């Protein structure tokens, strides 16, 4: 097996665990609604309470995403966002923050067209810690997962309710950083996960791996985040933040004075809820 | 299935045709496509499944479809050809199948498979509506729930098929995301599948998507080529010299081509939709105007920009309006075994009218693209050259659209 790279993700999850709480993982789409606003927001997330940042790479055909993130990607693309600009954004972010872990999340085609080797070199140099690529299951590990691990980037795998005990080892084999548990069968931002069921699923995954398990897809409110945080190592919130952002845009999808604040304010409430929740399960 | 076909090259066990194909799907779907692969392999080996298929194809679909010598079309093209030139043109009459196109061949196979797997809810994507109609039809036949995703643009331009699907008891969901055409319908179907994994079977309409779909759909459509082989042997005592078919995703073409891939004397032409012309950028010709990328579960030629963002295809034909192509075609293109050319909207429209008048057969706009290239190729070939064009669908569904283009109000 390929050696797992150690990144900011490992340090941050360890720190949160020592504090007896889950990590808050926040998702925003890079370049939504424009590069400058998105960069300002990105830089504001850690102070607002984000422990880990997932930066969405816009794609025209996001088959695992619900309407909120689909629309965010299209807004970003319309404003001229590209993968190169997203990497540049990370480079800018790292000038003032060298500790918050940052993961790129998206689909394979933009990376494939950018060129896998060039992408890994540029992403690593920019300060990216890990990758979540929705349409690359373990069956396609040769494409990006194994080269990424070799380049020192964590490859974070999605585990889902359909991933049974027989398949889990395959899914976990080349995973690094953390395991992203998709709490529902469905697309991002759709159904609300049942915290008890999710807790059992996290426990099941943890029987197979020492990696932290973060839970996402469908977590929207501070109360839901707290409920999930009681039984997981991390809580991912995405669509709710995108909705908060969208709510501030003008009639032509442009940012307004309230755009960044609307998102950071929700992040603050989510962070408070997550930080106020003790982890139940022992490691 | 003909045993000889198991000697064909692809796909390998990971679903690859050369560098193309594969399984580029979200983890939620992986266990499902692995199950599907297993179920399909088991069905292939089960004589009961084959018997059920054969019976359905004969008594419900109406196979075999005729191989018809298009005499007046042939003579017409000979008139404008140099002496001794003008290929003898045959139509493989897939438009005579129940539901009016080749799509039903594949749907029957998948629906029988879904039944074996105990799935009760069927979803499908559709462009022109031919695959949607075929799926709605077989769901009615077997009492299964049917949901068809169709781009909102296509819902508007293919109104007769939308109504047919509803008559058959299917729910038609207009898809408004992206460009509101076939690729977006496929995105939406995949989102449905991810959400309803437990009871839902995704009946993909073409030779694309994650493994095992491209190979499986090709197997179901290969009956077109197998019959053509036998029928040509009966009528002419030999193999055809060339095959020609239109390509969106490429299932009617793959079905005709596949049984002839190992016959080097048989020339193979696939016709993509050139829309307003390749230089205009408004077309659906992935092989001619695209490059390899990853979308909808497979690596294949795709229309995209320099950032890897998928661009919108354009074609007069809703069934060809897709920015990708089945991975096996990409591989046949790269290996040079098949030649891929393209026909514009205007060329297809004139072929549509010409063949209607000469043969009393109104073709769908999709095979009209293949017919447009027959008009170009046949006069350059000798009179004893046997050319088979796949008449993959009938044009009834296109009447309102063509009437509007020609300025006739119905």
C-alpha cells in the first residue's frame, strides 16, 4: 500500500480530538459569485470558526450535487472561474494562513484536462492538503488517487450508506486525511440525515479504520450540526452556506455588501454549536 | 448471442476499450453497477433469459426487421454518378420496430434484467424521446413504474413523443438545468439513481455511461448487425461492402457495426451531427470536434473548453444533441477501424425530404444524417458496392419540427 501523506488535516483533526470535539468543515464554491468576493470569503472562514475548508472546483455537470451547488458552480463559471484560478486562490489564501487545512472538491474532468501531474504539482505548491473527487471510485485509483498520495496530497474517499462491510476495505485502502461519510443516499443539500443512524454508520466505519470520519450531505442548521458532531470527527456543511450566499446576491447574481457576512455569520453559529458538543464515542 | 462475438476486443474486465470507458461514478453508485454487471453476466449465461429475449424480440418488437433494397434512392444517386458508379443501397429497417426505432432492442434487454434483479422502478434519460418511449412502453408491458428525464428544450421540440410517454403511463420530468438537453437529462437521471438506489434501475439508452452499460447496450443492439449479416447473405450471397449509421451516443451504429468488426473488407462509417457546421462551433460532433475527457461515468471524446468544462452541443436532431459519444466508438476512431464523418442540419433536412419522396419512408432526423452522407458517398463507389444504412427510426416524431422549419403550419 502507498504510504499515507501527513498534512495539515492530520494535525487539525488531532487538535480537535484533543479538545474533545468534532471539526467543522465548511464548503464553498471557488469563484462564487466572483473571484474577489470568493477569496475574501475564503480568507474569512477560519476566523469565523471553520476548522477545515473544502473549496469546490466548479464543473458544468456536477452529477452528485443538488440545485444549490449546481447553481453556485455555474455562477462561478460565468464569472470566469477556472481550475487555474482556483489554485491561484489557494496560493493567495496561504499567504496569510498556513495552518487551516484546505481540500479541493470536485469532478475529474477539469483535473484530467489540466493534466494530472501538472495539477498535483501546482496544487501541492499552492498549499492544498487533499482532494475529494466525486467521480473517482477505488476502481479508478490509478487515475489520480495513487499519483496524489505519491505527490503528498491526501485523497479523501467518500463512503456512503451503500458501502457495505464487504466493500469498505476497498474504499478505505488508499484513503488519507479523513473519510468523508455521505450521510444520505442522494445529492448534496437534499435530505436531512438522522443523527442516530449516522452515528452508527460512523462507528461501523471506525471499526475498519483509524482515520477521522467527517459527515456531510444534508447538514444545514446549527442544531443538526451539533447532533452529528456528537457522533463524528467532523461535520461538513455546504449547501446551507451556498444558500446563505445566494440570498444576498442582487438580481444579476452579483455580490452585495452583505455577501461575505451572511456566510461567516452562519459559520459562526455552526462553529458555536459544534464546539459546544462533546464527542460521545471514545476514539 | 452469437458465440463468435465473445472474441471481440472489448471491454476488458474494468470496462475499458483501450483508454476509453471505465467506471467514473460516485461511490454511492459503485455497488449498484457492480451488482448490475454480475446480474448481466449471469443472465447472459442463462438460457431462460435468452429465450425470454428471443420471444420478446419476435412477438412484441416484431423482429427481424427487413433489410430493404432502396431501389429508387439507388437509381436516383446513380443518375448523378460517373458511369459504373453508384453503390447499391440497402436500408436496415429499424424504424419498423414497435415504438418506431432501434431503442426498443436495448430496452427489452434491460427491462428483463431489471425484473430478474427485482427492481420495480425504472428511470431513463431521453433526447428525441425515442428511448423514453421505448422505456415507457416496456414498463407498461411489464407493469413497472417509469420516470423519464428529458431536457426542457427537447420536451418542447418533441411534443408528440412526450405525449406518447404520458399515454403509456410514464412520468416525464422536464430538466431545466444546464443546457436543458440530453446531457442534463442524464445528469438528472444519475441524481435520481443516487437518491433511489434501493428500488431503482437506470435504463441507459445508449452505448455510454459507466461499465457495464456500453458493452451491455451494444450486446442488445448487436441483433441489428447479426440480422443484417444473415439477410445480406440471403439476398446477395455475400457480406456488405460498407455500413453507415448516425451517431449521437452511438447505439444504433454500434449495433450494426459490432458483428462486422472482424471483417476487414467491410468499411464502416459513423456519421456525427455537424449542426451549423464544424467551424461554427455549434455542432454535436465529439470525435471530429472534441477530445478525450471524463463525463457520465466513462472516458470518451467530449465537447469541452480548455478548462475541461463541457460545452453545449447543437443539432437539429434532439437524439444526436449530446456532447459525448460511446467509448467504444472513441476506440474504433483512434484505432482507425471505423471512419467518422459528419452531416450538417441542412444536409440532414434535405436527405429527410429526398428519401421520403423517393422511397415512401419518412426517416427520423437522426438517420437522415446517415442518409445525407450516403448521398455523398454512394456516387463515388462502384455499382456492385453493397452499402447498408441503418434506418434507425421513423420520422413521425419530427413532423411538427420539420413542418415549422419548412414554414408550414400544421
